[in-house]
């Protein structure tokens, strides 16, 4: 039976779920759902009562919440493992993901990217105050992640993990704004990580094409 991944093409969390599927080499059918539409399909709301994205359907098994989906994908599908076995490394992956969800998503994506890039490209009104608040909150997030990052090519271990998969789409959106790109470059480990991660094939092949953007690169 075909696995279905329901999501909104521009959602950073749907991108994370897609990236995990591609990293595992898992096949799936994409089902576009716009959670901001006035008429979100009732059959989708029956799967996700909060009407957000993404949602994964594997036969009779329905799962929403991105972290639950990515962990399930890693454990249920064949392919390269995305979680460390070592308890300390595994805890570090979980810690980084929690920091991203709790402290990084809002300033990096909902404030800087949304009001600095996404809304203007859609021709929607942007709030410069929200944008500035995002820029002011971002350095603490970036500094914390920079301190936690390993000295290797990946954030938490010596291979691509769910921590990388969770952060990369958010950094891609954040650095599509010139000020976001400048802030990231002030953090050496994260900057070095992004210089490698931005070219990672699974990230590139799942990249949403933003209005007015080309398919090449992330800072355009």
C-alpha cells in the first residue's frame, strides 16, 4: 500500500517530513493540503483534528506531529539510520530538536522568513516589527545551537541525523533573507555545517520553490 504524506508545499514542517522520507529512500505519495484555506477538507480534519500539517498515512496507521513522523519514518522504513544508538548522542539529537521547535521556529521562520521573504513575494502585507523581533531573537538561538553543534559535518553525530533534518529547512528559509544569512555567518560551527548541509542532495531535491525564486540555491 502506498504511503501518503499530506502537507502544504511551503510548510517548513512538511519539508522536514519529506526530507526524512527522502533520507531513508522511502517512497510515498504527496497530498497537498493548505491548512490556511477556509475549506480544509473534512476528511483531512478527521485525520488531523487541529488541521495542521504534515500527516503521514501508512495503511490504517495515521500519524501527525512532525517529530513523531520523522522518528517513525526512521524506525519503520529501511535505509540509513537517522538516530544514534549511543544514549548521549541520542539525547543530544532530541535536545536540539526540542530547542528548534521551542525557540528557533518562531523567530527564524514565522518572523524573519515570513515577514522578510515569504509574505512580500506573495504580495501579502508584512509586519516590519515582527521581522525585527525575529532578528533580535535569532542570535541567542543561533549561539546556543552553535555551542551544541559537533565539530564535524553534522550537528549531533558523525552521520546525517534527525537533528540535521529538523534544522536544515528552517535555516534554508532563514538564510533566504539577507539579514538572516548575515547572522548565521557570525556562528562558525553552524556556518560550516550549513555550507555542507545546503548542498545535501535530499535537501536540494525536496526544496520548495518559493514564488519568484529559482530552483537553484537557497539564498534567492
